[in-house]
C-alpha cells in the first residue's frame, strides 16, 4: 500500500486538478492587467484541498466533469478570497512564506482583489445551475464571517471555552471543508444517507485540520510561513492555549498574560516553552487524532471507489502535515 506521502504525490498529478489549475488561470483573467496580477499572485502555492475534496467526493457516482471542475474552482476562489480578507484584518505580513497581498500592494488593492475572486467564484457556481450548491456556498461565506466576528469578540478573553473554540472552528473551517464534500456528492446525485456521511467526514477533517494548524503555530521552526506564536500575538486563543489556561502550574500566569495582552517577544518565547513542557501539544494531537478517527469511520458507510482510499489517506495526512 502506498504511503501518505506517495499518495499525495499521485493526487497532485490527477488530471482533474490540472483542469482546475487551468480553469483558475482562465477565471481570473481580466482586461485589467493589475487585477489579473493581484488575483494570480494569491492563487499561487495553495494546497488545493477544497477543490480536491469536491473532485474526490463527486467520483463515487457518474457526474458532469465540467460542473465538478467549475465548482472545485469556485471553492478555491472563495477560500483564497477569504484568506486575502483575513490577512487584511490581521495585518499579516506573510502567507505561505511570501508577502501577503496587503503588505505588497496595500489594503485597498487587497480588498478589491478579494471581492473580485468572490465575484468570479459565483459566476462559476451559477453556470452549474444547481441551486442547492449555490445556497451551500453562500451559507459558508456567511458562517466564515460570523466565525471571524466571534473570534474577534473572544480575542484576549481568558474565559474562552473549548465550546467557543469548536463553534469558531465549525464556522471558519469545518463547515467549508464539509461543504466541499457535500457539493461533490450533490453533483453526482449521491443517496442522502451517504451524502450525510460524506459531509460528516468533511466536518471531522476540518476540526483535525485546525487542531494540527494550532500545533504548527507553536512549532520550533516557522514552517508555515507565519511567526511562531502568531495566534497569541493576535489574541487568538487556540487549542494548546486553552489547555494551558487550565493547567495547574501555568494557568494563572497564562491568564494574566492574556488579560494584560502581553505579546512581547520574550513573553511569546516563554509561552512557547510552557506549551511544550505542559503537554499541550500532545493533548491537541490526541484530540486531532480523535477527529481523524471519526472522519475515517464516516467513510465506512460509503460505496467502494478509487477515491475512497485517498480520502482515508487525506484524513491520516492531517496528523503529519507540515504546512
């Protein structure tokens, strides 16, 4: 059996993903050279997880390849547009190891580029003629906005709970990943019960993805292209920090740091050491592994398919990914 690494290498050679890349290139073309440059700049280097899930989820039953590629492309455009806007909100200087759109071209241009990507995404979705898919994608954007607002409201809040965290992850990450699985199933007329299992797979995959992202936030080497501890520097209390707040040895000091909004470099370095020494990363990893296990159980209810082992491996990859 192929390893996760070998299978991922094969995945990104899939002809459908090559069609998505071509469609993305065509979709962001514009009579305005600057708009085309702005849009193309952000689309470089993405993992293409969301379009991949649309493609894999549609493959269980016969489907229209054109509709699947258009929808997969729209999912990537929506994701990229949301990242552009997130970077503006967070004043992030880097994304994927490169300068963000806002730091390179300014916030004014970045906002317009994000809006342009959203508009082009919905142009593609209207071509599918599938009302339920359009409804799901618009619901996803609404939830992402709600999640962002609630995360801002809970910034630097030492009373933030695990339930608050899970609700934010659902709105900002998990629902979208689940949505990509669901729309793929809808495009292939998957039976309702199987469609629910496929959607639940996406939900658990999304939770695992965010939890491993939280672990990477405290990695000794900033392999994600973000500074170590960047979540705390912005007042975003991720899963390891929630664990730390409840720790008998470190909880009181961490809550004080949060209340004082102390994000000095020396403080962030000290918090990173506490996270490593307290077992917070191991605990977060175990929680992510639980979500991966739940995701894989959902797949047991789906029919045989060439895509099924890939979906299993994608779930396992959440526990070993480096970016």
